[in-house]
C-alpha cells in the first residue's frame, strides 16, 4: 500500500469551486480498482488550505489514477487555475 498526501492552498474566494472539483474527483477515484481510500479535507482555521488523503494498492494503481481522463480535467485544468501552492508527500508503511 502507498499513501499520497497532497496539501493545496487556493486563491481566496475560490474555495467552494475547488471543493466541488475535489468532490467530483472523490466520486471518480473511489471507483478505481486500485484505490483503497480517497478523502478531501479543508483546514479548520484557514478555508484556503485543502488536502487530499489518498491510499492505493500499489504504485501501478497510483499511476493508473494519474492517467485517468478525469485527473487531467479536474486536477490539471480546472483546479490548476485556482491553486496557489501544492505540496505532495508519497508515503509507504513503516515496517
């Protein structure tokens, strides 16, 4: 299993639009056979900070997710215009 944690900061005033895109991504991604969990979050103290917690069966499942047509549409095209900064952390289990 691998985990991807993505932290986003969006332009003020675009939070609701971005959350709508994140909800659509949740719906599509959860249908992927290699997706174990995909949950969007919003910071309690700053509405411009959003995060995704993603679990996949393996690296191939993550790559399949990134290759999905809706990924490019939502993440790169739609959300891309709203995001000010993005940090990613790819994790594996501690043995």
